[in-house]
C-alpha cells in the first residue's frame, strides 16, 4: 500500500548523515510541528535536495509516512529561502543556529505551533536583512518562552503581586518563573538582581511589532542583565545549556575579545533606564 504524501513549509532544525548517502533530518513544519525524516540519497542528489536541507533553511517539504510519529520519508525539498545574508556572516549564522537550537529544545515532535513557526520566519528574516543585534536574540527568547508556555512574570512580584511600577529594584527567581520585589527577594542567594529599567524594556520588546524591534536598543546594562537572567532561566527550564549558546560565546570572543560579554552578573545597575527608542527619521 502506498504511503500518503503531504506537503508543508518547513525549517531545518538539524540533520545527521546516515549510511553512505542518506540524511536523517529534523524539521519544524508549519502543518505538522516537529518531524523527523530520512532523505535517501540526499548527499548525492543535489537536484531533489538542493541546499534546502541545511540548518535553518526554509523550504517546501514533500514527505510521506504511515500514521503519525516515526520516521517520515522525505521525497523532495524545495528551498524558499536559504538566507544568504545570514550565511555570509559568522555571527548571524551562529545567532540563527542558536534560535533554531532553542526552537528544537522547546518543541515536541508532532506538536503543531503556528506561533513558533511564524516566530522563526520573522526572526530569521530580521537577521537576514538587519544587523545581528543582541536585542534580537533576547526578544526571540522572550517570545519563544511565551509561545511555549514558560513566559517569565516580569511585570509584578510573583510573591506579593506588587506591580513593577512600584518596585525600585527586583530579583529574578528562575524557580518561580518571575521577579520578586526587593522585600520578597532580599537575601535569597538563588535570585539574580535586575533593574526595573531592564524589565520595562523587556516588557516593551514583548509587545513591539517584529518589524519595529530594530528600533528598540537596550543599554549596556540592560543587555548584560537580560542576558544573564534569560540564560539562567532557560538553563533552569531545560536542565542544561544549549550547545549552540556556548559556540556563540566563543565566536563573540573571537570577533571582539575586548568587548566579550561577561556571563555572570556584575554590579547592580539599579536605576538604569534600560532602553532608548530610536525615532524614525
Ligand atoms: Zn514582593
């Protein structure tokens, strides 16, 4: 009996070579969520599988399978966007790899998410056409967490509900998934201090339309604080640090060693404004 075939848009999350000429590829698809498939002869046939099966490529995928789950047979893969602008820039490539790696970690096989599919398309598009700003990575993380059901509470204390407007300085508590006010967080070694300015910027970035995100520039202090709390929170949720993040750190150090970003919290930065919005000119 012939297997039914399906067509859907997909991003390549990762692949591994199998046997002499095959590849097992993990995709995140618009119509079927994450799926794994074998592309027979992929390493030989550039016609059926052009550069559509490289990490983060956006393609139209034709596959067949019997029932749900298990390994699909990849019949064809036509590239929509290979992202040449990202691939010609080392830091952008590593940032895109991190985004794809995170999406892989936060999605389960067979679970469809139109929101996460759209997020990948939007943010890879931002990287392709704009600068590789660290802000882009932070807002990607924040939106991915929200779409995966792990949105951190940044607008009020998770213990006493005091709103951020009334909190001068706060502490991030990964276990409770949000901030604590100075009274509720003081003295807890597990909590990370974070300024109200940084939190306000992150809340702003959560709502800003994707095509306006490049206008939102975080101060050095807000970048440093948000980098530390997201890294800590994501590691807490996943129980490990994504490998691509470690590679990204190394690349940043190589590209710009004098400004390589510290990964642990240094100084309070309380009172920092957190961000500036660059007006359109
Ligand atoms: Zn509180």
